[in-house]
């Protein structure tokens, strides 16, 4: 029987790290349509009538598709300009110039070349940002704009200086733009030039970048309603995602979370959303899974907004999952107090609630907060902020003491609480999962300085957080997070052996081939398979 279409795949002669509970490593995997139907330790017998494409892995390593449990993915895809996301991994000004030069050649005419967050001067061997003249040399006739973090500082080239000056944004002679209001104004000036088609192109390019790294699923955290690079307008910035979803062009599974910013306990955005939405609504490519990471405004003077307990009670009553931005140990305690009072009346044990950004939890061996969370069935989502943004008083004006920038991976892993890993990309640090995994394994920041001493994980432990661990938070563990019979065929063929490559080389790992739901969504232009 002749096959009119490929209906499946047989990948054989490889090292398939399944990430199942037994730690099975297979040599072959068979896929029909979107599902894994067999795993083996020998080359599978080939059925000429199966309409499957056979791929000889030639000993390469295969892992489950990576999942980021906390990333501002749609916001980054909707950012203005032609984003140079690879800049987040550049190690020198010369390398950065080459990336900008390549982007200038491929971007649509007239579009600015942008780097919105994910960068820090410590990543460059020069330990500085590029000058106006260096940006001119990379893309003289294009506006080039690069911004550190949420609020700057930012820097631009001569064409950008002219553009921003005409928009009323103050730019210094050297092309620098002050952090704060000036940077926010520059970002919004670029945003004002953006079209719906720009947003669609941006999100498609970000998907391709994610797939090239092996990312196949993201828990999306949207953005904030106030000025700056974190700004997100749901009425506009979700439309590109929805168009791509309707056209079946999503190549990254998006688990959308609803972020709200109510300032008091009166009826507001939380109530409006709860009245018009249902947990888990959507399909396998786009699904609404939780509320958070914010429900109410940021803590004021170290105190959790009094509206928080009122709002989360309603969230629990409606059966929603919830993730809460909770940085310091003091905030952790206050949030846990509020959640415990809700849990007593409306148990959340099965709802996959979590705290995120918990830099200090578990410090000095104090696991009291962790144990309180475990009793409610909650988990922790951990990010790699110390890899890129640590200072002597990190995090956020506090210090853990010693060499620990946090999070305390080892302490928390050994506690037995549910854990997931992510990046909080793309503003504070790189979205690249391999840089995050490197930090989890080494405790070193992007300059090579040890900043999280004694808190490292093994390679299998770190990978488990990025796969099986993260799937739990979005209710996906029955289909995603490991390569097992009956699960969805989300997998990545790597260009190196994750289990054995020297530690620094983990940062450079890439995908040769990425599948989502049994469909090939990425193949490397540099290697054939």
C-alpha cells in the first residue's frame, strides 16, 4: 500500500531519556499521529504499510519537550520591533553586533531592531553595553534599541536617537536613555508604531526560537497594566496568539494564566474574569489553566494587600488554580497565612496552587513555610534570577547571606515539595532553558561567579523539573512531561549528549529536531537527520 502522507515516526538507534518514574533510557520510540505507541531497547521492526517515517538517530540523545512553568511568552512575542532574542546568550559585543547585523538584513523594511530585556552587561566579556558607534556599525540605517530589564536603562544608535528625539524621548549624546520614565516612554514610542501583523510575526519568530531550544510548552504569565517593558494590553496583545491558534500555527503549547491587578476587595477584574471563564477551557495547544501570577497590586511597605485573602477565597470557591508572585520570606509568610485561611473552608489540595520567585524560602534550613505549603498540596515554581541579575544585595534589595543568590534548589528538592523550573523570561534574564539548567547544575552566574553555593542539582534532577515537574502545575502530567506509551509525542533530538557534555557546554545545547504532538515543528538548518 502506498502512503499518501506520513502518519507517524520511528526514531531508533538513539539514547531516549524518557524521564519516566523509573528513569528508563530507551533506544527507539514509535509514534502514530500525535501519540507514543511504543518504546524499545532495539531497532523496531519496520512495517512498510505503517506510513511512518524512519529516523536513524545515530546515537543522539532525545528528551521530552521542555516546559517553562513561568515565562512571559506572549508579551515577549508582542514586543515592538524585530526582536533579537539570541542576544540574551551573546558573550561579547562583537557577537552581539553580528546578531544585530543579521537581524537588520532579514527584518521587514523600516522595522526597528530591538532587544527587549534578557540582557545584562555582565554577560559580555567587555562588562559593558555597546556604544552608539558600535550599534551604528552593526545597523547604521536602522533604528536599534536595547533595554535592560523592566525599566532600563536603554541604549540606541544614531537612527534611534533621531527617532526617539522626534517622539519627545530624551536621549543622551552617547545614545543612552535613562532608566524609569524615559525608558518607558521609549518603549511605548516603539509600541505605538506596531501593527497586528507585526505582533503575529513577532510571536511566530519567538515560537521558532523556543522550538530551536527544545521548548514545547509554556505557562504564560501575560504582563502588567502599567508603563514599561512589562506592559501588556490584553485587548491587543492576545490577538496575535488567538489568530495563530485559529490558523493552527501554534508550535508551542500555551498554558495561559490570567493576571489581574485589583487594588482593593471591591468587585473588579478578578470577579469579572471568574464570571466569564472556566478552568481548563481550551484545547491542547491553547488552554487557560490558572489565575496569577498577580491577583492584586504589589505589596506596599512589605504588607500583602488586604484584598488578597478576599480575592483568593473566590478563586478557590470557583475551583481555579492560582500562582502567586511571592519574593521575600516575609511575603511568603503573609501569602501562606491568607491561603491557609481560605484552604480551611475551601480546600485547594487538588488545584495545583503555587508560590513563585521564592528566593529566600528554606534559608538557614527553615522549612516551616515549605511544610505549610505541602500540607495544602501546593508547589513552588523556581526561576534563575541569580544567573543574570544578582548584585551584592540580591534579591530585590535583600541578601540571603553567604554566596546564595537563590533559589535554594537543593534544599527545596530534598524537602519533597512539588517543584517546577522556569526563567521569568524575557526581561530579567534569558528565556533560554539551557542557561537556566546550567545555573541549576553549577550555581554560577553568567560571568562564571559562584553565587548559589551548595544548592545545585544533578542533571536528571534539573531535567525532571523542566519536564515532569512542570507538567504537574498545568494539569498536563497525563500527556506531557515524559516519553511514555499513551502520552503526546512532544520530544527533542539534541545536538549533544545532555548527560555527558562538559558542564559549560550545556549552555550551548540546541535542538536538531523538535516535535509537538507528533508533528515536526523545527529542524536545524545546520544539521540533518
